[in-house]
């Protein structure tokens, strides 16, 4: 069995009241048929609305509800908005295995299978952009219409001989050392830079919003908090080369977590037709601090017709397949 061999059962959350899709939140029980440590994995997701499906994949160290400023706009525009918690975070299981992008992408694929989603739009933030990119590289674009990357981690964050634009490995070793020494003190420093609090505190990020992020981070799995750091060094260049759907990248020019020059700035040369929206002065979590830029850019992108020849060919092939069935 492969990491994607997950079986889902659904349980309604609530007081036994029958609710519409618009009102429901559901817990997906993902039972690993052949797990590495003999445990079952549960992936929590929320599914709202009834229009064209958009799957939102959160960043580190938050959870699916961190998309609240985008979810509201997507629902108002008539989309079906689906967010989920990555393993190790939020209400999903917190195992001590599976913290790598092949497994993360397999979890995403299992969720798409479970919900029988087709022609879906994938929107990732921070670590979530890795899921989107690895999913497209490993599973292809047969069921994906478009993809958006906010605060992108691709193409390759680690500085190597053939990737001089990357970041020195010592930076990430220092992060892991800080997590082991005092995970909560590390989150304080991380979130200050996540939001560029020294510049944006009190204007674009309130003390209360910062504290809410800290509370979510503190509730994440200590193991996942540490293990995910190595995943940031994943080489996505081969995955990026396989992208054949329309893609939007939105990134803050003053991102201190995933530096703009090492990530987003490089992507237009690697993906034909990629649309890059640079948020001047924006920090890492631009979805929270700059929704007046992020949300219109995302909604406009999702509403645009498929323009790429590859996308048109895929749409026609998919339609023909459904007709034969």
C-alpha cells in the first residue's frame, strides 16, 4: 500500500440537527490501510458553499481556519470553499510519521478522491504551496483547473551549488535548534516576522490577531512543528516544470520567512504564463495583512477563462471521458 491508500468515513459535527452543505463542518476519518506506525490518520476539513470547488491549503504553523479572510470572499462570489488541517496541525491527527511532501500530496489526493472533486482550483499558502506544487508534479492536472500560490515556497529554498539563490542550510538548522530549546519562544519570534510586526503591528496586524495565531501554533504537534522544517528544503524544480495549468503567485516583497528573491521572483521564468502579483511591503502572511490586494487578485484569476492550450486540451479530454462514461 502507498501513503495515498486512505479510506474515509464522514461524521457530522453538531447536535444531531440535519444541516445543509452551507452550514456543515465535517470530520473525515482517514484510516491508513498500511501505515508506518500502525495508527489511523484523521484529516479534518470544512466544506462550505455549493459552487465551483476551491480547496484552500494552509501554511505553517496555522490551520485551515486561517483562510477566513479569503473564505468569506470566495463564498460571497459563489464558490464552494473547502479548507482542511494538515496532519500534525489543527484538528487533524498528530502522528509522528508522514512529514514529507509526497505524503502531504497523498493526503490532499485522498481528500479530493473522497469529495469526488473535478475541475478543482487549488490555493495554497506558504507550506501549502508545496502541497499544490508536489500534487501537480506527482498526480498531474487531470482534475485541477487552476492553482494559486500565496507566499510561495517553490522552486527550491535551499542554497546549493546549482541553486545559489537559495538560503543557507545553517538558517534551518538554527530554526530546529530554537524549536528544541523553547518551541513557544520560537513561535514568538517566527510570528513577529510572519507579520513584520515591527512595521505593521497596530495597523495591519492587531495584538489580538497575532495572539490568535500564536494559540493555533502552540496547539500544533510539537513533533510536526520540528519535522516540518526539513520539508521546507524540498526541491520542487522538477514539479514546477510539470505545471500545465494557469497559475497565480502572490507574494510580499518584504517576506522574511520565504524571501521574495529566493522564491516568487524566480517562478515566472520557470512556468510559462504564470501571473505574479507582488505586494509591495507585504510580509509573509499577506492573506491577512493585505486582503484588499490578495482577494481581488485571487477572485479575478479564478474568474478568468482558461487561456492556456494545455488547459483547453485537458478540459476537452476530461469532458470526452465523462461523455464516454
